[in-house]
C-alpha cells in the first residue's frame, strides 16, 4: 500500500495539476447544475442517480489520470499496429453490440454486464491521437514528404469511413478530420498540402486524394522536365528570355541578406523593372526552374522560400545547364 501511495505522489509531481484542477472544477460545476435544475420530486430519484454516476466518473477520472501519469505513454504509442487493430475491432463491435443513442446513430456499445454504455469513437479518439502523434514525431524531419503525409491521411480516411459506415455518425467523423488537420498543422506539415487539399475540394482539380502527392513531390526532388515548359505566351517567356532571366537572378539571389517572401519578391520585382518587363516574365522561368512543373500549388516566391536558398540556387543553375 505504501508503494502504491508513493507512485501516486510521483504521478502528482509529474502531472499537470493545474489542468487536472480545472477539469475537476468544471465537473463539479456540472454536478451542481444537474442538482440545481431538477428540484421536482418526480425526477429527484433520477437526479440522485445522475449525480452518483457523475461523481463516480469524476473520482474514477482522477484516479485514471494519476495512473496514466505514472505510465510512460511512449511505450503505448510505439505499439501503433496494435493500437490500429484495437481501433478497428472496437468500432466493429458496434455491428454486434451497438445501440442507438439520442441522436439516432448506432454509436454506443451496450454490454449487459455493464451499468452504462460506451461510445467507441471517444476511446478510439485517444488512441488515434497517440498513433498520429508518434508517427509524426518519428518523421519530424521530413514530415511534409509524400511518403509520410499520404499514409497518415489514409489512416484518417480509414477511421472516418469506418465510423460513418458502421454508425452513420458524421459528427464524430468530422471531429477526427479536425483532429488530423489540427495536428498536421501544428506538427509542421507544409502549407502546400493544405492548399492542394483546398484546391481539390473547391476547384475539383484533383479527382482523388492519391493524386495530391504528384502535385507536390517536386519539393522532395526536382523532377525531370522538358525545357519547353519555359515557353509561356502569356508571360512572354521563351527559352532565350528564360536563360537571360535566370542568369541575372542567380547572383541577385546569392546576394540576398535574408531568405524570406519579402526579399525574394523584392529581388524579382526589381529585376523585372530593370528589364522593363512585367513581373511574370521573371517569375515564370524561376518557378519552372525551381519546381520543374507548369502547375504548382504556390507561386515562385513561396516555392523558393520553402526550398531554401541553397536548393533554389542549385535548381536554377540546373535549369541554366538545361537551357544551354
């Protein structure tokens, strides 16, 4: 017993006691509201039952929080395959023991031996966050790579389809989508993935999700491309003018004191003014040289900034070699 108490004291030191206190206060406030809004004698029995259940859950929640704090969560998170299987099996249980909730969705598990129902999606939400967080931490240095983003996205789609297909609970499914987007954004996934997704939804330029990596894979490696891409009538750009622009912009880029949107844009605009040409005449060849694609989710400025100064200069010099 003394050993157990020592572990609980250690957990209290490790855990976020302020967060725990706020949760306890919020729960107590909810219990007070339940008691205060049902003073009618006909419902007093149910009210007492609700208060007992909520109080019991509060005590259990505090205990579980302290217990989990003593456990190294990385050990659990590292078992991603097991957690993924658990998520699938837990949601599939709705096919056998699922019952409808107040919303009419088959989203609750009812086991005769338990005095309460369980919503699998709420439990799966926690394990899904663990899977996503661990996967992102393992690939943090290349989190925006297609080989990392696509599997994470497919996992999210799998869970969402499973929940909607079995329980028809689109509200819960949207929460999983929001969790994925929020964690991807905070985790450092490149903005161009979000831009590509928005373009896919609003402009229908991408028919399926697996097409997105093809549109952004140039960030990982410059693809092979034909120099005919430098020919663009609207920008009044051809191979000769593109070679001229790239020869002039390379030393300008090399001399930039800072590599950000403002300095990159200023350099290209200044060159266009010096050439007495429109900005597009400079930006088109720079974008083609940097991306190797005619259609990209961002413009020349954004692409150069994301690639970084050294990689941008390397690609521009590669383009000059191609153009002769």
